[in-house]
C-alpha cells in the first residue's frame, strides 16, 4: 500500500470512529429535568454497598440523605471494610433517620463480594423500587425525583444512567478518556432501548429497578458468580422479557471511580479482558483500533512535520498534510463531545491521547495475561481468580476469614459501567 493509501485508510478509520460516537449521542436518551407529582412517586430503597470507601462514602451518603424526594430510604452496607467506612456510615445514619447502616455478611464460596452485599441489603429494603448505586458517587438533590419520574414516564422496568466522570489525577486524565470514549462505539444506535433487540447492559453506578421485577428474576443471586454482575443482571432482566433502558445521567450524579494509578490499574485489570469476552481476537482488534484511530493521527502529524522541515516527499506532502489535518480535526471533535461527560479535563489534555493509548494497550495486555495465566488480582484487600468464562473461580477462605473473590465490573464490552466494591 502506498503512503497516501495508508494515510487515507487511517482518515477513514478516524471518520468512522468519530461518526459512531456522534451517532451514539444522537440516539442517547436525555432527561429533561421533569418530575411527576409527589403523589405519583413510589417509595424507593436506595442501596449502597461499600468496602474500604472511607474517603468517599460520606459524600455519597450525604448527597443521598438530602434528596428532594417525598418517600425513600437509604440502606448502606459496610461490606466488611478494614478502614473507617463502617464508622462513617454509622455516623451519617445517626443524623438522618432514613439512612440505615447494615453490616455485611461473610461471602459464600463462589460469590462476588458486591453481589453478596446487595443481597444482604435487599433483605432490609421496603421500597417498591430499588436503586443500586456505588459509594464513589455523588448525587444531585433531584436525582431520585428525576430518575424515578423518567422511568415511570417511559414504562421502564430497569433503567440505568451514564454518569459524569470526575477525573482528578494525571493518570485518570490520561487513561479514562481513551477507555470511556472508546466504549461508546459498541452500541451507537442505543439498541439497548429496543425491546426487540437482545443487547443488554447497565451503567452499574446507577441501576433503578422495580422490586417485583428484581425478585422475579432472582435478584443478584442469579448473577452471584459473574465478574460483570451489572451487565449480567441487565441481560437476565431483558432475557425475561422486561423493558430495560439506558439514558444520560448528567442531571443525576457524578462519580470518581479511581484516585491514583494503583487503584486505576487494579480496578481495570480485574475485568478489562472480560469486557471483550475473554477472546484473543477481540483483544487484537480493540488494541489495533484504539492505536490507529486515537494515536495514529499524532504519529502522522509528527511524520508530516518532519518531512516539511526536511523538504522530503515534496510531491505528496500537501495531500498527506491535508489528510493528517482532517484526522486531527475529527479526533478533536470526538474528544470535545465525549468530554461533556468528564469533569477535570480541558483542551490541553487532548494531546495526552497517544500516551493514553499506550497505557490502555498495556492495561488490556496485562488483564489478558492475568486471566490466561491464572494469576490472582488484588482489589480492596481481596484476591480473586478470573476465568475465561467471565465467572469467578471458587476459592477457599483466606487467613482473615474473607472469601477470596472477584469484584464487580466496570464496563460492558464497548459500553461504560461501574467501579464496584
């Protein structure tokens, strides 16, 4: 292939990448900030699992305790934390009568810790609807009012909402835009909202489900050993014929999934390979796509600049320069559109994309290595083994009596989701 052919092919790839992203947002469901009358709003049980979330749980519970909603309760589960999470939950509960503190139980063999915590909490819940949300979230005052009203108005039986991501540290700003932005290409038509389409997933930080639906499909017991428990649960619900939806959650809440390189690395490697179905072919495709679409334009820009400075390839240089400019313009449009769901990034972070592509490539490879080699992954004081069937390997108990178990998911293949406990 000629040099112009290579540049043209990469331009088409970037165009496709950007087009799919804009198509996703064109079909994305949006809340309008509308509410049903108080008399039409059902009693809601908000369930928050928390393990070693001492730095985040107070903000989450305070935001939930101050909801502009007439009838609800908050059930916070201390999932056997070894930090001050339990004490913080108890302190907040002492100030807000509708906040309950529940101590998590030992995790049975073969269970994911988060699923066990949610099942424990559900036994204390009285609501007609359940909202499962994570400890690293922060909710707007009208979060419950808007989300429940939207679910009822659209006859949804399970609905999840895509959050605004808070990106604080350097590594968050490098890695998260590449990963989260790339996930949007997986369902550009938002077919999850189509009753006749089998596609199902959930943004795990905010899942609202009707209680009778939850119980009829077996709740989280039905997915107790699934690494991607939120996605698996959505598939179970849709598989039973219920109406599931996904929508924009910018009016509802924001989330800080990770705060440094260590937690980011452990959080993604625990399930990133599972997000691409644990298939080597998919691994190769994803790595190639990310590096050609997001990193390729910068590489070509460097080459073109060097050729101009040295006066090389004079005949083809204007064409190559034009193609490179088109790629960078498309990529910048992609970055600006996806950044509407991020807090903490600006124009200058656009130039970190090549570094982000390299880091994400290593993350994918490391995650695949851990699964294929049978090595365990550590997360919040627990260690677990991920198998190629996307379920956990049953283990014994460790010396502290904690079940060796995996954590829940962060993202469906090419679809964003949660951080887990």
